C-alpha cells in the first residue's frame, strides 16, 4: 500500500509538472507576438523614417514627413495590435470564415458571397480619388511590413489566435480596407430585417394593432399604407428563429447601429468656442472595434477613433475641426419578392415578362472537409438571398425568391474619400464637401469648428416613386414597375442643419426630417426615448463645458422608466388598489415602495433598475403572447416602450392587447401589470435571493465584451473576455442595450465602444475613451486597461502636442526604409 501511495504521489506531481511545462510553452509561444513598442524596424515601402510614439495608454502618435508614410505607420500599428481582428473582419467580408471555423460559419459565408461585398469593394477602389488610393496603398504596405516582420523574426505568428487556426495570412490590399467599410455598412443597416418583421406581423394583426407595435414616423393615412398581407396571400410562418450563425454581421431586429452626438457653438459655450460630444454604439466585443490614434500629417494632426483595417480617423478632431457620427437610419434597403417561372425556375417575372436569373458558382472551403459548390443568383434588383438571410424566407411565398436592393452595393460609392478628406477638413464647409461622393453607410455627421456647429446627413437615400406599394416599409412584388428605385435623392435634398439659431445640434438616432414620402428618409428610426433626456439636459444650461457634456454623455437616467412606471403601476401603489396576499406579498411591498421613490436612475448598485427591467420585460411578454402566438411572441425579446405606452394610455383602442381572447373573463391592463410584476419578482427571487435590498442591477447588467473565438473556450475565456457590471439601460444616454435572450436577458451587449468630448476653447482638454484597451493581444496589459475607466464613465486625455506625447511615452517604434 505504501508503494502504491508513493507512485500515486509521483504521478500526481508529474502531472502538475507536465501541466506547468505546457502552460510555460503556451505562454512562450503566445507572448512572442506581444507588441514591442520600443523598437527599430527596417521595412520596405517607406519614403522616410516614421516614428510611432506610444503614450502611457498605448495610444499611438504617428509622425512622418508625408501623408502616405503616416498611413503606412497606421497600417503597421493596426497590424501590430489588432492583426487577428483585422483578419477576421477581412475573412467575414470575403465570405471565407469557414476555411478556419468550419461548419459553424458556413451560412454566414454563403450570405457574404451572395452579397458580393468583397467584389463591390474591389470595384470601389477604382472610383476613389488618387489621394485616397495612395492612402489605401500606403496603409496596406504598412500592414504587410508588420506581416513581413512577424515572419522574419518569428514573432509568435503575429497573434496567439493563429496557433489555434491557420497561420496563413494573405498580404493586405486596398480592397481589404474598403471591404471592412462595406462590412460596417452591413452592420449599421437594419431596414431589411425591419421589413421582414413588419411583414410577419401584418400576417397576424389588423392594421391598427400593427401600428401599436411598429409605429411609423411620419405616420401615413390608412388609405396610403398597404401592408404585406394586402400584397401577398400567404399564411404566417410563426416559427422559432434558427440559431444565430457565428460571426453573423447582420444585426438582429432592433440591434443595428446607434449613437449619440451633439454640439454647441461659441454662443452656448463657457469657453467662447464650440464643443462637440460623440459616442457611437455598436455590439460589444473584446477587443473593441475601436482603437484610438493620433496621425500627424505634414499639414496638421488629427486624433480620435480608428477602426483596424481602415486608414484614418473615423470620428475625432484636428486643430480646427471636429466631427462625430450617428447612424442616420436612412431607408437604404428594400426587399423584392420575385416570382419564378413555374415552367423554368431559372427565370423570374419582370414588368416586361420573364427574364433569366443571373447565376454563378463559387467554392467555399469548410475546414478540413471538401469545399462546397454554391450557386449564387441575382435579379435586376440585386442578389437573391439564401437560406434564412435577413429572415426573408419566412415571408417568401412558394414559387418566389427574395432579392435585396441596397445602396451599399453601388460600386461608385466614394465613402473612403469621405474618410480621408474629413480628417483634413479645416471648417464645416470643407467637412460638408468631404461628403460629396458618399453613398453608404448613411450617417449623421455632427460637425464643429471654432465657432459654428452643424449636423448633415451623409450618404444617399434611394428615390422611390410616389406610387411605390410598400414605401420602403415592407417587401414588395419585384415584377411591378412602380416599385423600382428611380436613382437617389439628390444631395441637396438630404437633411442638414447648418449654424442653427439655437446654437445646438443634437441626434440620438431620432427622426431628422419632417418631409413626406418619398423624401422622408425613413419610416423607422433608432430612438424615441434618449432624445427626450438629451434635450432636457442640454436645454437646462445656457452655457456648456466639457464637464457638462461628459455629465450628459454618461447620464444613466431612464426617461422611459419615468414615463412607463406611473402608467403600469398606477393601480398597484400602496395608496391605490391593494393586491392579493400571497407568498410574493413581502417582496411586492418592498419592490413597489422602492419603485415609488425611484427617480429612474439605472445605477448598477441598486435593485430598482432590475425590478423595473424585469417587470416591463414580463409585461410585454404577457401582452403579445395571446395576439402573436408563442413563436412570434418569443422573438419580441426587447422592450418596445412606445408599444407599452400606447397600450396603457389606450391610444386608438390599444388597451385591447390587455384582454386575453381565449379566457372567459375580460382582463384589464391593471390585471396584466399585476401578473407581470408577480412573474418578475418570482424570477428575481429565484435568481438573486429573497432580499430585495441585496439585488443589484450590475449583477444582471453585465457588459459582455466577449472575444469571438477565445471567449468560447473554457478557462481561456476568463482572460480573453471582459465582463463587468455596468449601469444604464436600453434608453439611457449612457446606453447599455439588453440582450433580451437567455441565459441573461439583462446583459449589456450593445453600447458606446468609443466616447469623446472636444472643446475648441481648450482642445488639449478634450477627452476620449474606448471600452476595452488598445491592444488585441490577450496577454498585453493594454488588452483591458481602459475597460474600468469606461465602465465608470471616465476618460483619458489625448493631445495633439508632440511634447506631451513624448513626455509620457512607454516606447517609440521607428520604422526606417530598409537598408538605411
């Protein structure tokens, strides 16, 4: 027995030693790719030396003698810190994810090949200006210089992820950068998904009740708004959604791009100079899609947020001009239901009779399995959507296919010109000129120079005929000529607010124009709630400062909660009707008392936001399940505040939603509120315990910044994903959109990955932050070092002063022409 024990001890020690050796080997291999910020590197393709000065937050300040060399330095810097992220973005746009991820991403690849985003990007390169093409080439050369260095110096394959997947990395090209831009356009547009949702609901609901759940702005008269059910005779599918494919870039309903931006001119500023604030909202990830940088061109510097893969500052400032972005919600997508020839499925009906579908075959690699051949088809409107792309198959009748018309597939788009020219603009007039070639993605550009502010919608909207059957709201018959686009709305007809008398411009993805169709821009907007709070905060002060802008940008008061709680709880407060005595009574009493005194602040430290969020979530579920049925009701996972408000105010008979048609009694909205509150309290008790005082919003509202690959591996996910409690909610200015899905429907999955505030009275006092850290390397101390500041609503300074950048530098990388 003693001998056996000794051998067991030896085996146990041996396993520990072996494990430590394996960990040491993994660390050695992975750490080899850690960026070295203090270095001298000989590279090919440079005109002269480039210096990349890293400040103490690892923000690169890039100095060079020519614009091209600055872009070279940015390409090198992006590849140094975010090579894996750039590779995944490129593979997504190319439809080549399955070569490394296998079956899990096959449908995503088929969709991207169908849309041919990468083919469009190749064509777009030739339509950009000579200066932009030079910037794209220089940026690509910088990326490739880093790839050469990784190969020649055996720097751990450039990123740890490449030890798990193929280490083959193709050279970067100008088309790759443009493809990343097109991929962002796809993530920022949700109109095709919205059309499908409206079509599905129109098959289940009468027009008045459809308007409750999908309100329109501007509202159309009943005679002018045909619905999908009027155009197509089919039964609702009402089936569960398929599992979402890995790395799917198509935003779910209600999850397309969002943002806040505002600016005041010198007359409203305490510094007698303009102020601007911006915080773009995208899906959270680790690392963040954003990376801060400063580019020092010969003509002056620019500083702000970049997106790895693209050459330039996306949103930020230079010495005399600042710009920020919010998604404009321009209706840039239409779905066309195309009728196939029953005698020849290779043809589809047009206004002039049947025409042949354009088709081509492509090979898609799937891991170690044989490559698959996929046939891609197009109609005169655009690509025929495959499978469940955009959910279109659920509203496509038998014998038909769905095709997508989308402005971002126009190869003459010069959005990359806008990116390059905007960072060199010196005033609002030059900023507006930078928009002249842009088509998609349509964005609201909030601009400020020293004394003036403006808000201009960049990009173009498709021009639909007055007789268009769907008005951009629903899928329409593709064989009806009146549904065809007539080009674009002219640029001078796109909304703009230049030097307003109020001295203020503001957008939270809210409606930007009151024009009637077809110059309406959209019937679906991204916000009706945040705008109310923003207007109030910005109107309260006659003069603003950086601090007042920061206060507004990080505000966590929910105006939605302030509106809805008095409506849904009016019969439940202790001053009103009593509720039944049951096991939940003690919890209900405490919960109602706390909500009665709550000011709507979605603080991570209190229970009130959690009680409110659970209550309205369960309330919406109760309201829609009877009318919509189980499968469709299960898709309504995110709060629709206007819907609940209409129901409880009984707008146009909307209280009808409260009555369950299959029951023998007539339920009231008060009954629904009680049921929902009981369900919410039972849910929270089972999850967080019996003491309401111990519940914390932050325990549920966790910011889920997950690594798209390493975050799925047990153990490694603990260091690769950044999960932390946060305040805010769906409709607060410091937005943290709820996932709505199990296992944690209250998780924060969509928020401001970048925040910044600029003051031209003291530009060096401008403040910036991103949601993770600068590096995409999981072993770098700069992988997550900014996340805590971001969570707390804090910022870092970023200066265009070279002396300040060098004074606190943690390293300087010198790129020198090879052989010099």
